[in-house]
């Protein structure tokens, strides 16, 4: 019996998916459990397995096309079998965006797992050219290349499986000779169109979902980072090749404080407030086309070194688009640090359903008054954004007061 392959839900925030690459072509034999396509979600590039055996009778949705969850993207069946009912009576071309009626997937129809680098099959080896003649590239990279007149055949991809992403196009543009200026009198366009990537769509939706209904309030404090700077330098001198970052110290300090002020480690859930017993901290990581927050779990039980190593590994996997859904969901608190970008202070938007997010600015050398004398000090501003349905002003202030105490006496980070 012919089976409809539908766009599966691969993450909690996913509402649609894009076919990054078909690993099988029409007419190929397919075994249950075999990977047949790569799906680009809002967070990662995932492999999709078939849970039916037969022939890949029809590819309905072509590469680079985005469709909603539950949309039929292909059909698996036996040779000569009538599949017109699943096609809705139309044999849509695979290379064009088709609009078949959504078909609810039977239980276990498809599954997905993060891409693995080891032992690629012949159909999934890294190549620069797709069978269709198109280069493997992200929608954002294609848009930028089109706007700037860049031939993607000349660009070397650095993304998963050799995929061309935004930074590859930008690096290529920086190396090639300058293009000639517009001819005299030639009009300049008023604006340029950049299509939304799956990640950018989700970010727009979720932040609007957070900012509008969630009553934010903000509390800012300034922390003396002098002793923290000294401790970090001492720790990094002990182990060659591995470095503790200030963000690692802030995550560890936040974990200690969240156990002391548990109201901040909570969320508003309809008719109740959930106060979490474990501290799972999301660490914001900037990507080419958006932001993702890998989650360091059970931070309250981990050492500073453990948090540092895990944060770095998660950030690397995030930039390679190889995070599993469980690695970027389930945070109870988030730390967003823009200090490395020389940002002095900012206020972040809460990532629902979390109750708070900590925005961290740069450590700056500034004149401060110490014992009636003006001296130079190392200061860092932090701002906590709180959901007022869950956290009162005094509680937000208490969190920052405790965070200040921990970071100004940073040996707590080694003993807590």
C-alpha cells in the first residue's frame, strides 16, 4: 500500500520545514529506517528516515521549498501501484513548490535524528553540486548572493555537508575585486528584499509572543569584576589550551543564585506558577541568520570547569547546526551576553515560558569612588528582565544583589 511521507515535527518550536537535500531520487528503492532526506528546521539540519519500504514513487516538494507540518512531501509505494489518491489526482513536479492537501501522518510514519559526520553513505557525502545542478546553500546565502551578483559555484561552503551559508558569501565578497560602480544616472533601488529563513520566522513569532502578553520589568546593577578578572587569569594559567570565559563564571554564579532565589527559576503556566527544582540555563549563541540558546542542564550540580566545557561544546554544535532538540529546549533561565561586542548595557526579551533572562554587558575600566577616593575599577552592568506575573520587583533586585555578592567574591564559584 502506498504511503504518504509528510513534513514531520522535529522540534517544539517548528511550524514548517524546508527540504535541504533529497538523498534519494524518484524510482530509487527505499528501506524502512533508511535516511531519505535532510530537513532544515528553525534550529538545525536533521535527517529524516522512512518508516515504509518500497520505491520512492514521487517527490512532491523540491529542494529549497518550505512547507508546513503535515504537508505531503513524497510518496513511497510499489512499482505500478496507483498513487493518484495521495496525489489528489495531480502529479505535481518535484522541482516546483506544490500545494497538496495536508495528510495527517500515521503513527511512526517518519522520524528524524541529528546529522552524523561518521560513515556517510555514497548519497550523503559532502559534494559541492547537487544532482539538480544547484549548489547546497541556505536561503539567506542565496538571497545575499543574488543581491550582490555572486556566482555560488565560486563559493566554498563551510556549513553542514559543505552547505554554503551567509558567512561563506561574505568571505567570498571580501576577497573578490570590487565591482564596477553603477553607470552614471542609473537609479538605485529603494530597498532590497531578504526572504525570512525558518529560524528568523520563529524568532519573530516567539519574541512577539513574549513581548506583547508578558509584562516585562527590568532591574540593572553594576558589579565590581576586579577579583573575578584575577581569578580567571589564575585559573587559565593552570591548564594550557583550555580557557574559562567570563560568561562561564556568570552562568555558574547564576546557578548558585537561582538555588538561593528560586522564585526567579520559575515560569507562569496558565493557572499556576512552576518553581523548578533544577537549574537549566540557556546560553544565547549568535548564528548567521539568528540566535539559538543551547541549554546547560543541572548547572547547580556542575563545577565551573564542567559548565565551561559543556557550554563550548554546545556552542560549536549550535554553529554547525547539529544540536538535538533536547539540547536547545527546556531552559528555566537564560543568560545573554553581549559584552564581547563592547555593549555596555542592554535589556533582553524573555524567552517564554521562562520567567527571566539576564542581559550581560562588557567589563569596562571606569573611575569609581572607593573610600572617598577616585580610583580606576573594572565594572560590568547586568540587567535582569522579569515576568511580573511570576517575579516581583524586590525578588528581581534580590537576585542581582546575590549575583553581585557571588561575582565580587568569586571563590564562591569554586566551592559552590
